[in-house]
C-alpha cells in the first residue's frame, strides 16, 4: 500500500522515506501522486496543523497520508516561537535573521533558564478521515552564540548538553538519530504498520 508523504520539502521526503523503511508501505512523494494541497497552518498547536495537512491530503489523494509540523519552543519566551517558528519575526526574514532575533531576545537570560526543545508532531490520516498522531522532541538549551554550519533553521543556536555542541555542528546522520523528527517517526512506525494492515484486510 502507498503512503503519501505530504511535504513540499524534498529533503524531508527523503528523510521520512529512510526513517520508515521496512514497513508494509511504499512511500510516495506529492509529485508522484500528482497531488499536494497547500493547507494553511492556521492551527494553535503542532498537532492541529499536522492533522489539518494530513487529513486534507489524504482525502484529496485517496491515500494513507503522513504530514508533520515542527518548531522550536523556548521556555524563557513562554514557548515561542512554537508553531510560528518558520515565520518568527515576519515573513521576509532569512533563517539567520530569525535566530539572531531569538538570540537578542534571550540576551539577559541566564544559562540555567535557556531550556528549549525542538518538537515534531507527525499526523497520519486515512482517506476516510481517521487520524493518529506521534509526538517527538529533542531537549536542549539556547546557546549564547551561534556555532556550526550544518542543518537549517535554528540549528546553529540549539545546544545539546550531552553532546557538547550545537545541532548545526552535527553531521546529518547523527542529527537524524537524535532529532525530534526521528523520535516522532519511530513512534509513528507501529501506527503506520497497524493502519496499513487494517486497510489491507478490509
Ligand atoms: P516545518 O515543520 O518543516 O514547517 O518547520 C517549521 C520551522 O521550525 C522551520 O522553518 C524551522 O525554523 C524550525 N525547525 C523545524 N525543525 C527544525 C530542525 O530540525 N532544526 C532547526 N529548525 C527547525
């Protein structure tokens, strides 16, 4: 059975195809399925946004569909940027300008209060509108200054205390073992397995 990975981002598609290998589903991209609705991320939570995207695409494509939503929650900023991570500071900013803004807001926050986490919610939807969700997070601290050139988004300022470096200083393979997306995907695996087997036997 096919699993539509509803994302505009080819890197994310490849990553999910790898994280979900070995399941009784064949991952297909929106291009291969000739469908990808643009769904407004108007929800108040990662869960709501991921579910909105998964259901709309499952109904439109008539396929079991995976969609996700992710972002950075900073405790000293009461959970901001959260669901607004991609748009933090306004629509015209680059990734670098966004994390620079975040660092300037955190200037006076001491180390012990700089706790933060990347969060990812994966929603799986069937064409009949059934939804299951899996939540993954990766805990860390907001560094005082950026370091590293790998990754994207807020990676250069996200400090991993157990590894002693920022997320942007990790190679792709290591990041993909500990990331919020990898953790959500490992919880999503048994859900996909069950949904695929139920669809196969009906
Ligand atoms: P999306 O869920 O892919 O739309 O991600 C929303 C935003 O959250 C991105 O634009 C990034 O700013 C941030 N984000 C999500 N995942 C990561 C990550 O692994 N590293 C750094 N930033 C991330």
